[in-house]
């Protein structure tokens, strides 16, 4: 049994599934179609999980980079002030 999703491709697949069910398609072809769609769903879920993990890694990397740049900027200003290269206001 296929479930509808809120996406254009999912709607098209479900429509095709309904048409195949009401036609004279041999049962083994219907089984093959269902297996194919199930495999596709598994692949999409794996890709979605990979994307989620990459987004999390990117966000952590961005936070770490911003912290490093902030620390480096503070050190530069501290050094510049201590060497009287800039005046503290």
C-alpha cells in the first residue's frame, strides 16, 4: 500500500499506483512496482538524513569559526592597544 505525500512527484506516483491497481496489470508487476517505490523511499530517507547531518556539521563549523574570528579580533585589538597602535575610546 502506498501513502500520499504532500509533493508533486508523490502525487504522480500515487496516481500511477491507483491506475495500475484498476488495470489488468499482472500481480508480479504490481509487486515489482511496490518494491521499487519502497526502495526509492528508503533512498530518499537516507539522503534526507545525510543532508540533516551535513547541515548540523555546517552549523557547528560556522559557530566555531565565528568564535575563532572573535577571539582573534580581540587579541589583535588587545595587542594594538598595548603597543599604542590604536587609542582606546
